[in-house]
């Protein structure tokens, strides 16, 4: 079996970053709920 997690900073930002989250209604909902919950980091 191969190792499944090959971390890359650029990919991580592009897939889970703030701009990506802000781009869609669902992502904005994620940001809103994480802010409401009081998360220290709302995105990656």
C-alpha cells in the first residue's frame, strides 16, 4: 500500500484556503459557523 498523505503547501491552501471557502455559498457557511464557534483558525 502507498502512503496517502503527501503534504504540499500550495495544494493545501488552494483546496482548503480562505479564498476557496469564500468563493462558494457552502464555503461561506463553513466560515460563518467556524467564526460563531470561536475557532482560532477559521481556515488552513
